[in-house]
């Protein structure tokens, strides 16, 4: 499948950093191929505006974010406030159109796996129903191990295909803090999910060259479609 869902343990885990890093890598090393980014539901200003700032996506705002709410709240609450319904069919059709027209589609989830999409469904439910392979972003902080274990358990319960875990330094962290708070080997042992690498704290998260370098240091063979981790394009 040419689609990857980027999800996290919760809000502010680092989903956008990983999404933009993978997009930057693609733009740098796969310029002969087309990619797209989708934020299925956005509440408030933020991610889709950043995507259009950093990348030449050739997508309308509606193609990036099929469902948009003004208030930065959980989607069911934001929808109720605006007197609207969350139309999952619109999102699904937009995703299918991108899958057919692009080589790779990055889908940044909202919140964490347990975040409600509607009154009945969570992000995990939707990922399973739509068969979206996913990567889980875990922020490096005290409690990271428990968060990773709990979210992997939720993914398994919901039958989400987790391809791996990426650790993310939301704040500057020392090597000792990383080793103490988010030890990769222990997380892998407890979850039986591979840790694909670490994103260091980025003082300038809009530096596309740096984002591409960060992604290049991850185990991309587990994330990207087959044969799409080749040498940099030149020409």
C-alpha cells in the first residue's frame, strides 16, 4: 500500500515533525515521483498551513484537509459547536483520489490513537477500518515507556498494523535522559514493535534540508513502499 498513517501517543507527540521530515526526504531524494500529505480532520490553524509553506504539494486545502473546524477541539466537540456532522465518506473519497494519483500518501492523524474522530470511532478504529499501516511517534519524556506500551496495546486491540515506533525529542534531551526515559531496546522488548530511530530536538523545524537529513537517519525501509529508498535523485 502506498499510504502511511503517522500517529502518536497523544497531542504534541511529534506527528507533524515526522510527517514533514518524511515529506522533506521524499522531496529531496524522490523528486521524480509524486507524493501527497493529508490531515483528514483539522481543528484550528496549524498543520495544513505548514505543509503548504514547506512543500509544493499541488493540492488544494480541501484535498489536504477534507474536514476543517475552526475551534482547536476534539472533532466531535468541534463539530457539535459548529452544528455540523463529520462526513467520513468525504475523507475516504479524498484519500482514495490521492492514492490513485500519487506514488506515496502521508496521512497525519489527529491527536493520539485513542483520540475520538466521531462520537463512536477513535483514530485507531479508523486506521483499522481503512487498513492504514501506521507508525507511532513516542515523545521522549518521563512516562514514555508506559505510553508506548499502552498505545501498542490499543493498536493491537483495534487491529492496527503498526510498522514501527519513532522516538521524538519534543524538548532538548541529553543522551542520558534519552537512555533513561525512552530506552529503545526495552520499548522493543515490551511491545514487540521495532523502534525505527530517534528524531532529535529541532530548533528550526521548518528547515527542509535538516528535516530530510533527520528522516534519512531513520529505518525507512520499514516505512516507505518497496524500492522507494533509493539513492538521491540527480538530474
